[in-house]
C-alpha cells in the first residue's frame, strides 16, 4: 500500500502541475485510481476530497487578476443545485456503466472546444448571454461535475461560453469548485465512499502540484493551456472507454 501511495503522489503532483490551469487533471487521475482497484464511485469521491487542495491556487490567480468573482458567485447557486442532485446519482449508479459514461461524456464535451478555433484565447467582456440558458448550463455543469467528477472540464465550458479566456476561466471555476466539492463531499463521506489514505495523499499532491502549476500556466499563456486541455482530455477519455 505504501508503494501505491508513493506512486499516486508522484503521478498526481505531475498531473496537477501540468493541468493546473487547463483543467482535465481528473481525466488522468481517475483512470489511475480505477486501475489501482478503486470502484468508480469511490475513485470519484476520493479524488474529490483530494482536489480541494488545488483551489489554493486561487490566491495566485487572484493576484494576477485572473478570477471573475462576480461570475463565480452569480452561478454558484445553480451549480450547487446541480451538484447535489448529481451526488445522489453516484450512490446508486451501476459501476460498469458509470466507467463507460465518463469516457463518452468527455469525448462529447471536446466537440464544443474543437468547434471554436479561437475559443478561450481572448476575453469577450461584452458578450451577453441568455440568463436562463447560462443558469441552466451552470446547473448541468454542477450535475455533471458530481456524476463524473470532472469539475474543471464542465465549468470550463460554462465560462468559455460566457466569454472568458482559458486562464481566467480556470481562476473563476475554482471558486465554484470549492463550493460544490465541499457540499457534495458531506454526502459522500457519510456514505463511506472516501478512501482516506489515498484521499490524504491526493490532497497533499494536488495542493503542491496545483500551486506551482498555476505559476507555470500563467507564464505559458492561453494558447498552450488550451492545447494541453484538448490533448489530455482526448487521451484520457479513450483510455477510460477502451483500455
């Protein structure tokens, strides 16, 4: 078990360093946890506890004015509603089906980004979106984040839709991530879905990797963050579905 925990720490630190701003770290971490023998629901729940530490990077992103606090709090309520609904799905869904759905959901989500060549590279602060559609999108993102455990992926789509860049999207979605992860974790912990030795190792690795990764991501810019996001998402989805 000790060797497995060390391997998890190394993998998670590297993954979070590389994906701190692009999102998609869970796309790699989840398959690793599943391959190590954790059932999908337990892997999702354990990873959710560990990813709380990645939100320390909000401090660094705020210092660089890459967090839209107004949008984060505006969409916190619908996101939370969706997240709580999704949490109960985790408790009852068939595990084999669950694993395949994770991969399928990721591939469909990638189509959205691939269609927009310049999506997320420039901020469009004057973009006006339908309020109902925006709130529903946040609610759906919260639901999918709970069911599939990929908070960064789904809320990236929401804030790109609202006109933010990839880096500013990263900072803003992390605020919502704290809210929905903490709330849904209460249910999952009570249900006994968290593997604590693995969860604590994930917490430390996520915190360190996310902090230093945020510093690196701010230096390389939106273009490379987007490329990393697309690459990691595609590889991980295929791995979950076929290997």
